[in-house]
């Protein structure tokens, strides 16, 4: 998909189709030329409602009000609505509501790319990507002092962000036997080669040397051996150092605490955290952000077998803490424990974030569309929530507390891998991870449980059926904002 910015008025642009956004149900705006026709077909201009007037070559879509989130979703829905048609080019006005702020323009670009996404790797007939050319007119700005350069940057960053999100979606949607730990490592290596990142991959021998025994225990019953991946983006004068850690369970059968069949389907998505880290690293390098970013991924498959790790085992994590295993399905936290320790050993960061499809409890608590943000200090958590708002992702804080922490106590080891209560499972998982964060990093760390939004089996807004790429857009906004802060 190609984008072109022009100052030409919309009427002077040649294109196969025109997209018109109807805001606030205002049919009086001069862009809305087909008022009568729209009324005839019952188009009300509600948020995400679309109407294609084929004979006019005009596509209408409604938004409640002009803002980034609404426009992103509406544009994505509109683009999805014309898949299968033969329109090759489309023109649209910028709809920017502020001469200085290019947020709506960026959201629009993201909407086009995110909405046009489809995953057809396993379909015999591939969907045709007919729509190739998007021309955005900055006409609304006549009379304003228009900063074309700023618009071009927004367009570029929007493209990079959305393409990185689609990159993550593709990895997550890939089946567990096509995307196992060694494949995730290959994806990382290829990305590093193409984008000028450094990449280090640890195989079982090195993992043993690094004493990542809990990660190795989870991996043991799988025919696919585990990998720990370390990607880094190192600009010359970085404004900050950020570490990202991703849960990359290429399949989570539950292990010996086997998941019931209905719960096992979709568990190829348990690599969403790691896949998000890959997408973020791709975008960070393409934007060439002046931030040093390290991405660590624990790529493991959790299976059953004669050599599987068991409930009743006691494992020793990399930092020496002993863990009583009471449920092998709480494997993500075991993998993350070791990778978090390793990441802190390797890099002294200003911020540490982990992304994980960690608990069903997060989905129960906040629903399918929202990520749960946890940690010890308000700063990184609040910054993530602010960033997710401008990125068009939903995120909410879940507070830790000392009473829930007690539920992780073990009679025989330092800690248990599950809590002794049925309630507060997202928080207790987060508080388990806290045990593996060094003292000096306690306030720098936030845990992002993406179990809800990472993989949803229906279309929602700009997201397709399946993988959404959750975490990618929110983290990129956070990092971009960080570049604007004084150190
Ligand atoms: N990968 C799952 C969590 C999950 C559930 C992600 C649903 C996405 C959708 C995780 O490894 C898991 O199985 N967690 C258990 C923990 C429990 C045994 C304490 C869970 O949430 O049930
Ligand atoms: Zn599990
Ligand atoms: Zn899992």
C-alpha cells in the first residue's frame, strides 16, 4: 500500500474511489455530497458504519467525533468493507482537527494498513490486495500554516507502526508446528540482518550455562528445543535504555496439568508477548529511535511426555530462588522468571517491561480487549496507559497488594508457582514475577498481561479475527514519547 500526501484539493485528485468520513452525524458538511442517497439507504453515520455508493465511487464511514482512535477504527472498517472490490486507488481528506497535531493523520494511515490485513498463509486461494494507492489531501488546511514535514513524519511513523503490528500478527497466527522456538530465533536473526540490529540466540547448552533451569524444565517434554533471543538496537547517543521481555510459548498445552480441549485451542497465541517484542524491535530500528532498546524472548513449547516437568517438582530459578511447582500450566511465569533475571544481568536499563499472555484471570477481570498493567511504581504504569490511549489500545492498572502476595507462599520452597486462592490470578502472577526483579529495578519495571487482546476470535475495530499485535503500538508510543523527554 502506497501513501501520497498532497496539498491539492480533494476534487482535483484523480482516483478510483473517494472515502468520506461523516463526523458527529453532520450531513451538512460540504464533503457529504450524497445526502439524499445516504438517507435512502438508511446510512446514519454512526461510528464504524460504512456505506459504499458504487455508482458514485464514494465510500462513506461514520465517526462519533474526529479523533485518532475513532478515525483509525473507522478507516480500518471502511477498508475491510471494500476488500474484494476492484478499486485500486483511494483519495481522502486529512480530517486533521488541529494545525499542529498530526495524530489523526497518523491514525488514519494506521487504520488503512491494519484494516487491510488478512492472514491467508493456509488458504488455497489468497485474498487479492487490490487497493494499492492512498492519496491524502491536506485541503482542510488551506488557510492554516501547514507543516508538510511534520505530516510526512507522521505518515512514515504510522506506516512503520502498523506494518510492525501486522508483522507481529503474522507470527502469532502461524501454527505451532510452523513456528516453534528455533523458528522464532530465525525470524529474529533475519530481522536483525535486515534492520541492522544485533541478535544473540541462546540454545540449550548456553541456557544450562546461564542456569536457566526453570525455563529448561518447562521446555523439557517438547521435541522443539528452547531458545532465548536477545535483540538490541543501539543508537550512538541514546536518551534512555529500555529492556523488553516477551513470553514466547510457541504452544501451551498446559503440560501435565493438561488444558481441557476447549481451552487448548488458540494456545498458539501464547507466543504473543515474544512476537510483540519482535514487532517493536522492527519498528524501533526502522524509526531509528534515539533509545537503546533490548528485546529478550523466552521461546519455549510446553508439552507432555515421560520427561515432562511435574506438579510437586521444585525448580531453582536463575537467581537461586526455589519454586514449588503445583501446576505446570502456570509455565509462562517460570519462563519469564529466568529471562527477566538474564535480561537484568545483561543490561542495566532505565525501564523494564514484560509482555505476556500470562493469565486467563486477566481476561476474566478486564475482558478481551484490555491489557492489564502491573508493577511496583506508578510512573512506568501510568506512562504505558497514557501511551496506549494515543496508540488506540486499551490498558488498565491492576494494583499489587501484600495480602495477595501471601497466597504464593510455599511450605517447602521459597515460593509456589500458583496462588492458593482462586481469585486475583492476574495480580498474583504479576507478584510472582516481582520476585525475579532485582531491588534496583523494582521501580523501573512494569508487567503487561496481554492475554485478553492478543488473540480474539472475532473482528474488533481495526483488529482482525485472530492475532491483534497487542502491545506493539502502545510500546512504540511510549518509546517515541521517551525520545522527547529530557534526561
Ligand atoms: N497461557 C495461559 C494464559 C492464557 C489463558 C492466555 C487464556 C490467553 C488466554 C497461561 O500459561 C495459563 O495457562 N495460566 C493459567 C494459570 C493458572 C494455572 C494459575 C490460567 O490462567 O489458568
Ligand atoms: Zn499455561
Ligand atoms: Zn501460557
